[in-house]
């Protein structure tokens, strides 16, 4: 196996130009993916950002029992609707895959020339349907990731609440976590 060396043959400036070009071309796709996701996960994202802000500001003891309970309920509710959205995105991904295959096959059948010419023509002319498939594939994976980490966050909040309950059982007069908004 040969080792690829990044030496004087590859100019750093050329790599940077290609990287910027990639980011510029992907920005529009990213906006569309985010629009698809936000349709189903905007409330979940806002709640997680709210919790994250308090955690980053090291306000861990600032979470009252009532806040933690509220976060548990809200996270569960928002995750329910985000999961339903993920299923719809998955359905659209399946449809986009079928439409992309159909589009490619139609373009291939219409193309002339060698097999390689027909493949190249079909791939080039079916790029828009391929991008739609890619958008829904990415959106579904991102929704899955959001739900996975929201589940971890919910579990963490539950562990904090359970720890507090155990502390109150052991020493009910000294441990209180009041509403920090008062």
C-alpha cells in the first residue's frame, strides 16, 4: 500500500481554496437541512439551549427541583413530537430515494453513447434529485442525533432529581433546592 504524502506537490493555498469552495457550495444545502429539522425540533433545540446556558454559566445548584421536573416533562414532550417528525423525515427520505432512482434510470435510458457516457449523463442530469435525497438523509440522521442526546440529557436530569430525593430522605431538614426564580 502506498502512502500519500502531503509535500511540496500540494499547495496549501489550493487546499484552502477548495475548502472554501466546498463550504460555499454546502451552505445552501445546510440551510435547507436545518429548515427541515427546525420544523420538528425547534422547541427541543430551544429548551436544550436554555439548559445548556445555565450549565455553561455553572448554575448547577441554581436548578430548583421544580425546574428540573419541568425540564423532564418538557424534554419528554418535545422529544415525542421530534421523534414523530423524524419518522416523517424518514418517510420523505425513502420517497426521495425512490424518486432519485427513477430520475437516474430515466436519464440513463434517454442518454446516448457508451455505457460510461450514459452513466455520466444520468448522474449529471439527476443531481437535483440526488441532492433532495441527501437533504432528507442528513436531516434524518441529525434528528436521530438530537433525540439521542436529548435522551442522555433527560437521563442526567432524572439522576440529579433522584440524587436529591435520596439526600432529602437521608437528611430531610438540611437539603432543600428551592425555586431559583424567586
